[in-house]
């Protein structure tokens, strides 16, 4: 290979091929300084003053001139007055309008951080959006004339007794009660008579209420840490309640914390286990709780669920509200054994969370993917501490595992009080006349009928009591808590508080149906005796009512299949199916695509 060819290959390897005009500069091109170098030079040149031959400053540096600039304010009153003025009447009307929207549980204020929410949320020292001075508040609450001077008013002490004799009688009662509790505490102290004699009769004993450690479950620091992690990570919080006792399974302290510390999070009530109570009672609970937060009725079941389509549609609406985010997180909180993990399994149509009919199965929080834009967070059950809750209240809410209770027979009396005798007779084939409301006699009869005897032919009372308590908690014995009513209010007046065009039944079709469809549904439900059962005559569900429930659930399951297919194919909400959907008062969803039964009928 020649020398010229080698040089040519070397130039190709080194990228030096060309016509040799790379270093030739064109006229007008600044090939001495680039933009960065010019900026640096201008900074250095501008930062120094210029002098003449005599040394005097001819041009001062930037921001160092001693000459006063000539300035003049434009004679316009806008510079001296308020630019935005609103009257007090307009401010009150604005406060009222925004407060109504904020208090409505079925409306959401978008971009609330850009609204003057401080005008609506009055603090302790704020009145109508104006901060009140502490001295002014003190003077208005206690004027000078009423506090000092000849016209001063002295406040009387509030006492329960109207006279000295009544006060003395109350004192005697309190003293007798104290002595009785002191004597009881001496008997329960476990000390012998000789030891008590050595201590002395006037020894002070702590009058504390003994409570088994098992009744403090769900209150540990670890459980509350898991709860706060779920609340902080969630955009929507589903508070799962037991439909048999919604008021007893509400965590009001958690609701207060969310309302005060995280008002931007959406709280929704889910009445689970609605299949264990009459439909009419569940509908009344839904209407009552809907005044505070959106409420849905739900029955958790992988094969035969109820309310699944409404819940998925509601979650999709929340997802569309937060369209700027890639996904939203939905946390499920509530008492133990209310069905939080079962709801997640129902939404996923398969077992993704471990479930059991005993409390405390879920130990830690866990993420589950429902669809691309919606994530579910399972949380362990929590029990807010309350001084008013007794041991039997805690046990009958399903918080405690019955097999760990030391003396379960003492809680059977509460079961007999909450249930009706005909339900006990139908379940255990024992008539009320046989035991006369005596729980121990009732337990011994059932033990002897079932052959559960101990040594010497004695009845196994504790074993039978655990069996009855488990039947009570797992729905084998029908029971429910009726919704509270106002004084002088009957069932007819409560039924009138229903949305216009609706009957107030669960699973009812939307109010936008044709009159023919509504009349058919009304005639069908009126002929069924199970729906119109009153709370006193409830004997679980009749065959006709079960057939109606199966019909409603099958319709919703078909809707759920469509919603799940949509969730698998795409995470976006279909405009044709879900546009304009709105949650109604009784837990169903109104809209063109929220329930496809409208097209089927």
C-alpha cells in the first residue's frame, strides 16, 4: 500500500477529511467570542466606574450613582384607595352559598385551595370571617355593668340538689356506694382474713375496674401506626360499617381527625353485610348516614355480590376528579371483622387478601391494584378507646375472639336481650317458657340436648356459650340495631323522607326510568311480604325476597362484569357509559351508564 493511501486512511480515521476550508472564517461571523464569553466581559466592564485623565468619575458603576432620579407619582386615586371592595351583604351571601356546597356530602369543591375557605371556616376567635380581639370577646361575653358595680350579676353554682336536705341525701348515697365498692374490692383482692386484719379496716384499696387484657385488642401503637399510614397514603377513604350495628362500628375519632387534619380527602361509608338485615332497615340507615357522608350498601361475596357496580362507579368518579394524577389510592378502614378484606376480594373477583370470620386476621397494611388508575389499601381493624363501651359491647361488635374470653357465659344474657325469642327458638329449638330468660338455664338445656357434658354429668356452659356467641356474630341468629328516630316520629314519617320518584328500597332502579318500569318494580316489591317486614316481625328473608335479591344482584353482577372488562382493557372512564353519573341517596347510582339495567328493561 502506498504512502498516499495510508495518509488518506489516517485522515478518514481521524475525521480530517474535507476540502480544507474548515478553518476559513466567513465575513461577519464572530469567531473570537461566544455568548458566554460576552456575558462575562460585559459583567466585568459594567462593574467598574470610568475616570477621565484628571481622575474624576465620568460614569459611575451600576447602582452607585449619586444623582437623584426624577420620579413622579401619577395623580390617580387608585393608588391610595382599596382596589377591591365588597359589601357585607354580598359577603354573607357568598359565605352561605359556598358553605352549602361544602356541607353537601354529594358535592365536591374543585380547587378549594384557590377559594377563600378561611371566610367560611370560622376559628375560635373568628366571627363572619373577621378576627375578633380577645379583649372585645371578653367584654361582649361579660359586660362591665354585669360584672362590677351595683347591677353586677353573680352566677349561681350549678348543683343537682335543690335544697340542703337533697344534697345531704346525695352525699349519703355516694358514701354507701363507696363503702359497697370498697367491700367488693376487698373480696376480689385475693387476700385472706388474717392479711386483711393485719392491714387494717381503714386501708385504702384502689377501686379500679378489672378488665381482661383481651378487650384491649385493636388499640396498640402498631395498629394505629398502620392506620395513619393508610390515611396519609389514601385519596379516598372507605369507612366500612357493619349493617347490623352501624352506629356502634363507627370510628368517630378517626372521622374527626380526617375532617380537621385532612379535609381534602374523601370519606365514604360502606354498609357491609346488608344481607343480614331487612332491606327496609338498611335503606333507612343509608338515608340517615347519607346526611353526613356518601353512603353505599354492600354485600361482600365473590360469586353473588351486591352494590359492586355502584362502588366501582363511585371510585371511577373520584378518579376522574383527580385526572391530573396518574392514579388514586383508596384506603379501607373500620372495626375488626367488618369485611374490609372481603370487599377487596369482591372488587377483584378473586382471593387477593386473606379473610376469616375472626377478628385480627389482617396484620399489616397492603396495596392491591384494582385497575390502572385505582389502587386499594387494606388496613388492620382498629378499635377507638371509649370509656362508655362496656365489655359486652366490645365483645358483641366482633372485636374479640370468643375462644380467648375467660367467662363467656356472662355475655349470653346480652345476646338474649338483643335477639327475639322466636329466632332463638327457630335456631336452637328451645322455647322461651323452658328457660324463662335465665341464661344459665338456657345454656344448660342446649348443652344437654347436644350432649356437651363434663365430668359428673355437668353441662359444659362455657363451651356452649362460645358457640352461641359465634353464631350471634356470624349471622346465624338474626339481629340488627334499628335506626334512631326522633320523638313522635313513626315509620311512615321516616318513609316520606325519600328522594322524589323513589320508594327508598335498596337496589332500586334510577329515578330516570320510564313510568312503566317503575310501576312494574313497585308492583313486584309490593306483592312480596319480605320487603315490607317491620323490625319487630323480622324473621330473616323469605323465599320471595331472596328471589328478588338474587334478581337485583344478578343484574348488578352483569354490570360489574362490564366494568371489570373496562378496567382490564383501559383505565380511562368511558364518556358514553359514565358521563354524568351521580350517587343517589339510597346508595344506588344514577346516570346513563351507571346501571345498564335501563337498557335491558
